[in-house]
């Protein structure tokens, strides 16, 4: 009897160790992404509702998901606390409902300082308390420019040190801009 009990305890410990070693790890304030594969015969963009409830200690956050094409629904979540986060999906489609899992949120590292928040009414700080200085530029007529000029602008901004860009979505009547922009849907992937 003692041998059987010892074997059960050993198997439980080995299972627990292997499970903890295979658990996905995400840094605090990074994006945890849950892809859910499902083929829906109707309009996946409008007919399917999917969300997930993420729980950590005393914190519970509900996040809406979206259809990302190619039979994939996605739920994106930014963990705000370290520790184990458990989640369960909710959906009006039974096959997408009650999908469960967990991941471990570890401490942020490197340049990951978290989201920017208002501090002392007129200033900004990262979630970890580091001061945030907004340094930006303007690209009002950018979407009206040629693809080549847009690419040059993006490459220039990538190495500029700016951490924000102010843009105008609606057409302006500038001497250098007399053409209509592309469809707004052409820019959605850039914004996301």
C-alpha cells in the first residue's frame, strides 16, 4: 500500500512539474494572444461573439475577441499583474464557449515599462513609474501621398526618436495634395 501511495504522489509531482515547465510565459504589460480556430458558415465578423474572462488572484477582466480571417478568432489581453492568469472563453457559438487555459505572467524586463498613464494632472508616467516624455511630429497629408513617399516617411520615423505621430484622416486641400486617398480599409492594418 505504501508503494502505491508513493507512486501516486511521485506521478502527481512529476505531472505538476512538467505542467509548470510547459506553461506559456508572458511579460507583464506584454500582449497575451489567444487564437481560437473555428470554421463558421455564416458571417464570422458579425454573427459570432467571443470573449474571455481572465482571472489572477482577486482580479477579473473580461476582454472581447474578434474574427481575424482564415477561420481564426483572437482574444488579446495585457496582463497587469504577475502570477498565474486563468482564462475561460464565452461565446454564442457552443464550440467556442468555455475554452479554458492559463499562462504565467512574469516581471517585465528591458524597455517594457507598461502602459502610459496621466501623472500629476499634466504629466505622464509608465505603469512602472518611469517618467514618459511625449515627443511627436505631424503627418497630416500622409495618406494622400504616393506609396513611395509613405514608405520613406515610415522608415524615417522608425529612426527618428518620435514616440507619437499626429495624423489627419480626412482630406485636406493643400497645393501639394489634389488626389483622393486610398480606401480607409487599406490603412487599417497599419493602424493596428
